[in-house]
């Protein structure tokens, strides 16, 4: 071999690893989302912040493949299968239905969840401290604070003996959420009437029923469809003069009376951090399920005045935000 050919060969071989690294695609995270980008904007922002805190920035050293189901839970199996075929490195799922679909699609790809339910009760993990397998995540207990939400509503409307619970009958957790709310109402010695709405057409009849039943307060259950139609629900509650408690700040922001929820931004940020740790080599089984400890109470004073309500000083004192 001539000397020039030998040097060219050696130089080319040295360049191979650099070229290979340059051509390697950045890791892709699969995002299985319940709701829509608009209704889950705070969750997405928090998730990206957690990734950034871990050194991962979308478009620079990671990519995120978003697949949204809206309020159609039956879309998740197809979405999960699609992400697995695409070879994503981690799957993030923001509801039990999304997690179960991901678990059915893969037992290898790590899955990080964010849910309001108890993941042990939902049979997602065997233990919070030892999640096992390829699944871990964060629970913000959003579906388990019915007692606190109802208690705050009763503090504001203490004379209301009949309350209404608005649920979407197509929600996978409607039975357990209804039982939790009924138990909380019983503990508060309030009568709770369950009304159902799965389409926007159902809202008018539900509110008409509330008026006929003499409902003094409304508890809107957690559901992405309700989030999408929050302006309609808030307008109907105002029209019928029914004080209502909601599960997201977005409701009082558009005129709803009050909301009480876990800090969704912080919970989703923690989920992003977990995804980042897994991309750096951590195993889901070694990451205990985290539990939210921060909850936010938001009160719209303008709406309270329009309803003729005086918010008790004790409730105002613990409010994290007051909209005037």
C-alpha cells in the first residue's frame, strides 16, 4: 500500500465515529395526552420545564412526539402502538387510560405517568416506593380531594343542603369519582344529586334539573371534555345563579367562582425531570412514585359578588389567588 493511501485510510477511519455521532438521531419522547394542547397547556409547559431542568431541550437534544386523544379514551391503544413502532425512548402518559394503553403496548420502553388517581388502587404500580417494571411517575391526587373541594364550597354556601355533581358518564373513572364525592357529601351532611353530561347538548337539561331540584351548589368533576367547554359551563352557572367549584384554575380565570387543585405545573415539571433522569440511564423501578404536596385555591371575587356571596375571611386567608 502506498504511503498516501495509508494516510487517507487512517484519516478516514478516525473520522468515522464523529460522522456516526453526527448522524445519530436525537432521542424521541412519546407524549400520550388526554385532552387537547389548549386544555393541557399548563401541563405541557411544566413538562418541558422539567426536561429543561434535566438538560434536555426540545429541538436541540430531544424531540417530543405529541399524540392527543381529546376526550376519546379509545384512541389511546392505537396511539401507544404508534409510539412503540416509532421507537420512542420514553413514553409520558397523563391519565390512567393512557398508561394502561402504553403498558399493553410495551413492557420494555420506560413509561412515566401523571395522574390524579391513586396508581396503586388503579393497579398501575404495586407500590409507591417500589413501582417495579417499566412504569413510574407522579400522582397529584386531583381525583381524590373531593372532600376538600366540597368542604370549601360548603364554607362559601353554608345554607345549601342540596348539591349537584356534574359527571361525564363516558369517563373511565366516573364510578369511583362519584362514590368519592358522595362519601364526602355524606360526611358533610349534604344531599348530592348526580347529573350527567357527555355532550354540550346535555348541559342545558342538566342545569334545568339543578334549578328544579333547588341545588345550592355545583361540584364539576374532573374531565377533559368539561375543560374544553369551561366557558359554556361557567356561563350557565352564572345564568342560573349556581355557585360552582371546579378542578382547574382556568375556570375562575374565565368567570367561575372557585377552583381547588394540585399544582399541575409543578407535578408535570417533576414528570419531565423523571423522563430526563431515565434518558440519562435511570430505571423506572428505581424511581419511587412522587406525590404532590402543593394545592392551589383560586377564588373569583367578582363572581362571588355577582352571586350575592360573601367569602368567609377564613377561606380568603388560605386562598392562593384571588381574582377581583
